[in-house]
C-alpha cells in the first residue's frame, strides 16, 4: 500500500471503515476471533481488491468512493476466476499426447478451485499447485487469480504446440532429454520446441523432431561467427518458419519467440567450448 502519509485524513478514515466491515464479515464467517496474522492478510487483500477496481493510484481515489471501487475490484476478480475455470476446462478437454505426473497434478489441482478462492479473505493466494514449471515463467508481479489465469494460459499454449507432433517422436526425444521425465517436474514443451527450432534453422521440416548430425553441423556453421543477438534473430526467424509450417496462431508464435532469447544465450555460451548436441538432441 502507498505510504500512509500520502493519504488524507478522510481517506484514512474511509479505508479504516471499509476494513472494519471486512473484518466483521470475516469474524462472522469464521465464528471466531481474527489473529494478527489474519488481519494483516485481510488488509493486504483489501488493498489488492481495491487496486483491481481502478487504474488510478489509491491515493487519487475520492474517500467516499473506496467502497464502490472495492466492489468493482471484487467483480473484476470474479470475472477473472470465471476465465480461470473456462481455460481449465479447455485444458482438460485437449490434453497433449504426452503427459507427466507433475503436469497432471498441477492441472488437476485447479478442479473446483474457483469454489475455494475467497479474495475477500486472501486475494493474493489462489488455491492450486504449480509444481509443473512452464517454459516461460509467469510474471512474478502477478498473484491470486491473475497468476492462476496466466499460468493456465501458458500451459494451454504449450499443450497446443505439443499436440502437433507424433507421440512416438516426442517420447523418444524426451527419453534422451531426461530419463524418467514422466515422474519429474520438468517442462515438456521446451525440449520439443528447441528441437523444432533447430530443424527449422537447419532448413528441414520440424515434424520429425530429430536433429541429425548434418542438421547440427549446419546450425553450428551458421552461428559460429554470430553475436548473441544475431543468434537470437536467427532463432526468431526459425520461429517464423514454424508459425507457417505448424499453423501457429499469434499467441503461440509469440510464446515460442520468448524462448529464443534464453536459447540464444545457451548457444552462444557453449558454441566455442563444445558441441551443440546437448542443446539440439538426436535420438
């Protein structure tokens, strides 16, 4: 919350009244007193909901509008939660042909989660498990339902990509990438996307996924004298090629391009000290 000295005495009074209402409602629902820790979470949740109700800093809101802004923020969060439910249901209806335990545990933890999320008590924490890490991390500034929605949208984009390839080829690739991947919390999209980018960079179809020795030689020759930014530009061009070949939509294409930056750094750092065969895999 903004520094308290930036608020007028009337604003502080109205915020205090709003907090007292929320505190009373919490006591009634819990049928018990509220601890100091619970009160702190309740205060943070109030501020979080208020921020969802306006694009202005809270210090610029008229004191008599705080409760209206709170209700607007609560409604906006409720809409986000409904979108979380919709994306979750889409994911369950379109699972990729390869799955890991951590993927399914994380995804299944969202089942009925919208029934247990109570932003009036704790807007910052959404009741879910996110052990399965995405290739592109969720913005660390997000929390609550916003974080949950961004996470599920990322998983949806990754799973759409995986559904474009043959199960046997992805399984063979992942067995080389990490033995026992089915039970480990590793991302499945990244190794598939990296090899697809490698084949596109070598000028061959991505669908086979296997980066052959000749493919690897061509990639190595291409990047041998390039700067890290030039390597990244080549990978982004490969992502453009994949957009055409795999019929990726704009969001899938944008997501794929995001992994080009760290991938370019990996390629640039190892090319002078060893082979790229630990990045682009054959099987």
